[in-house]
């Protein structure tokens, strides 16, 4: 991946969409957890130099 602003914008938009989906009203706890897990994994897959700062509050894995 190049370091261009366009690539960074696309990656950020996809991540924002996943995070917004996790906050959608009407989701079950399992659905919300799934979207949060997918968003976190997506963030991990973004190359470090393109990775946005985390905007979500980390959840304890023992809280399930």
C-alpha cells in the first residue's frame, strides 16, 4: 500500500463504518461484540504508518 492520503482516507472510512455499525441501536450484545471485534481486527491489519489512533474504549476480555 502506498502512503497517499487517498489510501489513508479509504482505510479510515472503512474503520469508521465498522465502528459506527457497532454503535447502531437495536443490535444484540453478540452483534455489537462482533462488529467491535471486526473493527479491532481491521485496525490491527492496517499498516502501522497508516493506522489511525484508537477511538474506541478497549473492552476487557473477561467481561464476557
